[in-house]
């Protein structure tokens, strides 16, 4: 993938394209890219940036996996290992998964789907990208110049009192990029409300727009809580004022409440756009209208809404009240229902269709399979008595990665293939693309975290890496 | 070391049996759902594959009946799982009365165990088979998590707070114990073993490892910290009487009533102003930073056993600790001296056994 992206960044117009002007031929100088307010060009800026971030996060994960081939620490020392998995988490969550589909595909197609010329605030859109780059630069600098070893969750009091690594600089980087998320969310919400073409009523909107709208609401409402939380961590570290550290009179569980109040909705930021992509692609390649349109649209909104009320399921063994745990468990089952509704409707859409297994469709069917596994493993975690045993184990890591890699990355790849001709004016080599799509759906390769020491997983990752390079 | 890989950990506690029952239900439900979805998608993809580019497809908008069915049916199943999960959870979090009590302190990166008989262990926990054991845990630094896979038990161990968990082992053996909350560089090595013994063997072990009971040690600490200067058995003393205090309700100056449990006693030692007993002045100095977690546990263990007449007589003539501010400045001034307890009370060496 990265090879194709760089190629796009350098060689401008498709040679075979007709001489008419398009967004790629509108200007060639660096200023025409870095000062552009064109939503399509900004989408490409994001595409290049997050692809680079995806590669860095992937390198960190690869070293972590290689270290885990043998039990003793041989490739890296424990301190380095801890920094590597933190780097993997921080980069993948905030600099790949959260921005991925909204900033690339959302920026590119949302105005077109609404019949608008651009987003509501084109300059703000460019500002979002610069904030993302600034936040990314600060974070990368902090990760390279010493790193941070708290894990992406920054649990206190370890992060405020015990860790001697670059906690504050990384928090500042995430803080800055958070404003990129907030502004993107704001832009999308306003655009969807105000810039729909005449006659394009809410229930005629493409389902991808619905999912972006739901995502944007979460971006807008949840991200400020993360900003606030990280600010408080920085304040406690820098001034010693007791907020989370019990030795200073603070409460470590307060941090967990605040953090998960952002981070649980954030996992829906990371999966809802993927669900929107699936709703688009599955209809296209089965030549059917979507089954149960209104139910899928409402399911997106329900997920966004209830997603705010389930954060306590990250704290079943953390020492919160038993009765709070009961409520959070029940609400977690409630939020599972809309996801199930979506899966059933996607499956029903295939019924009596005319199904063509092109690469975007293969990724999409892979999404349904892997996301279903990810979603069903969530039932184990939401069950209080079961969670006590599997909490903080590889089971949770696997559940999360089935959703994030098996779900979101598959959907991102599907979307990239689906809209690639629209974005670049060319078609990728379809045979290779299908081959990559099929092997990516192998749980061993796309979710190898669940197989702690499986040599097959490593072999298949190498295989995938080779194929990715080949395309 | 268990070099052999097993899909499931040993099932070695009464909790484990219940959790595994729930696991069976969850596996049944999720595997069925996943299979149905996978088979449908696969079948449709083959049955309705595109045969010609001009193929026609019907326009099917949806069906309210079907939507309701696949909303309500999973919701019903989810409710059953929720209730079953909640039932098992209540079993896990509520220790039965009369359980054997053991105290544990987590720190970067080891587990320190104190038995009521005064036996101390590091990274090992000896318990008898067939008897409920209640653990009271706290941390000296960051958050740790006590996890014994064979018992299906886990609880986050927080600093400045007591948490509880319990289990009843069902078969003798040696089971791994982990810290499951990432706690720093040595987190992966913060492991240990739970040794489940036959009751007779356990009694023998207790006898061999005993160094005088925990409560006795607590009594010494009560004298060492001069608690009895104010907390004498005299009803007119400056502090409340401590005899038979544990487990009884206490009325505070602000009118609230709290239960005098371990957490209350702990807080009253470290932060006496937080919950002052009605009828008393807020004059007790804080012992924060002067008394460590293991001493606190010993002290509280003594308080728990104190019956009428158990308050020791004052044996020294030194001035009792005075008002808060004065003490605070003193302890800032000579912090290193006040932090290190005298030799006979020094806990077992904290050096890594290796």
C-alpha cells in the first residue's frame, strides 16, 4: 500500500486521463498541496500521513511480536519492549485508527455524497490536517527521544508518579491531535446538517454519511474529555498537585473513569466508519439496495449514544461499586444489539443479489466474518463473572484486535480499493488485490495477537508483508 | 514451571467451576451465531454469484417482522447471559463468613504475604484446600492486579485502599499467580505461586513458618507508636476506646455513621481528620509516611482481635505525639529516621529471592 501511496504523491496526472482538469491536475507546486483547501487534496494529505503512521505502528508491533517468539528477553530489553508496545498503541489508536476512514474517505466522498462543493469549513479542514501533523510530530519526537512506557492507557498513578519516561510530551502530542479530531467532527456535522443538496432528506442519505455523522458526534463530544484528562495527568506530573495519585490525595480510579469515558466511545469512532463502508460496498457488489436501511441508520446512532454509557465495563475488577458494574454490564449488552442488527442486515442484503467477489467485496466479507468474531467475544467480556477471569489478558487484546484489525483495517482497505479509481483515475491490479484480500481475512494474519506464539501467524504476516510490497 | 501448553488453566476453585459453566454457555451461544452467519454469507456468496454482467436483482427493502425477530431474540439471549454473569460475579465478590484471612501487599515488583499467625511469604501464598480464604490486598506504589487463572479470580490492587477477594481451592497443587495490571519494567516478572495444601500439611507449614502472631506484632506497634497514650481503655481519654471497635458502627462528628472496617481503621490512622468520631477533637497527627503497609496490616489485625481489657498499658514515659502541624514539620525535618522502623519490627528482607 505504501508503495502505491508514494507513487501517487509524486507522479501527478494519470497519463491516459482525458485532458480535462481535475483535482489532481489543478496545480503541481508544493504550495498547491500544502495550502490547498480542496477536500479531495486534504484527503490525500491525510492518506499519506496516516499511511506513514500505520507503517510506524506496524514496525513497533512487528518488533514486539518478534521479541515474543521466545520467552526470555533477547531482541529487546523489558524497558524497550514496554516503550514499543506503548508506541504501537499510541500511534495505531490516535494516529491511524481514529483518523483513518473519516479523514481520508470522509473528506473525499462526504461532500460528493451530499452534493456539496466542499466541506462547510474548508480552511478549518486544512487546519485540522496541520494540527494532526503537529500533534503527530510532537508525539513522534517524544517517542523517538526516549519513548514512553505507560501503555496507551496512561494508567495512574504509574503514569504520574512512577514512570520516568516522556509521558508529558506524548500527552501534549495527543492533546494537539485531539483538536484535529474535534474540528473534523465539527466540520462533518455542520456539513451534513447544512449542505445537503435540495431534496436530499435524512432518510435518503447514503449509510456511509449516517455512520460518519454518528462518528462525528462522538469525535465532537468525547475528545474534549480526553484532552482534559491528559491535561490533568500533565498537571499532576509537572506540579505535583494531587489529582490521581493517592499519595497526594488524588484518586487513581478517577483517571480510569475519565479515560474510558473517552476511550470507550473512541472505539466506536474507530469502528462506525468501517460499518458505513461495509454498508456501501455490500450493496454495490451484490447489486442490491441495502436491507433494512432505517435500522442500520438508527443502529449507528444508537451505538453512538449508548457507547457513551458503557465505559465502566473496563473497570469490572478495578474496584468500582458492584452495582455500578451491574448497570455497565447491562448497558454493554444493550450496545451489542445494534451491531448485531447491522450484521444481520448486511447478510440479508446478499440474499438474491448478484454477487461479484472483487477485492473491495472480499475485504467486506472478511470484515463481516472477523467483526462478528470480535463482537461475539465482547459478550464474554460484558458478562461480569466471566470478565473477572479474562480481564487484562490476551483475550481482551484479541477481542480488541479482531474489531480494530479484522474490522476497521479490513474496512479501510475495502474503502481504499473501492474509491481508489475515483481518487486516482486508475485501477489497481485486481488479481493481486484479490489475493491480498483473501489472505488478509485469515485470522492468523490479520489478528495474530491472539496467537501469542504461533509460528504460523508470523509466517503469514511475512507473507502478507511481501504481498503488500508487491502491490 | 508449566512448560506444557494447555488450552484451559486448571480448574482448582469453587469459583472456577461456576465461571466455567458460564463459559460453556457463552461458547455455545457465540459459536452458534458465528457459524450461522458464516454459513449464510458463504452460501449466499456462492448461490447468488454473478453469472452475467446484465443480471437482474429484486428490490427487497426489508421486513419489520424479521428486524424485530433478530433484535429481540439476541436481546433475550443477552439478558440470560447478563443475569448468569451477574450471579457468578456476586459469588466472586462476596467472601463467605468465617473465611481464613490472609493479607497481601503488592509493590513493584513482588507480592508480600502476611498470615494471621505471623507467617510471611514473598511471591508465594500457602493456603489449605477446601477452606474459603479471604484476601485483603493493598499496594505500596502503583496499581497491580492479583490474578490466579486456576481460581478464575482477579482483583486490581490499588494504593491507599484495601480491596478484597476470596476463593476456596478444591484440589492441592501449585498454581501460578500473576500481576495482570501493567505496573512497569518488572511487571512480567511479578509472578508467584499459590501452594494449595492438604489441611494437615498446611497446619505443619504454619507451625514451621511462624514467628509469633500478626496480632502480637500489631500489639507491639500499638506501643511503639504510642497509640495507647490517647487510645487508652479510659472512657475519658483523648481518643476513642479501641476495644471491640472493629465491625461496629461509628457515629462521626458530622452525624454520619460508618462501619469500622479495615478501610475505616486504615484511613483513621493515615488521615485522622477525614472521619472523626463524634465527641472527640481532631487532634490526632497523621501517620502517613511513618508507618508502612505491612505494619498497618499488623496493627489493624490487632485492632480486629481486641476484646475488652486488651488495651496494653503504657510502658514508656516519652511524650505522646502532639498536634498535627507540629508533627508534620518534624517528620519533614527528619524523614529518613522516622521512615525506618527498629530492627525487631523490620519486615522480612524485600530483596528479590533470586
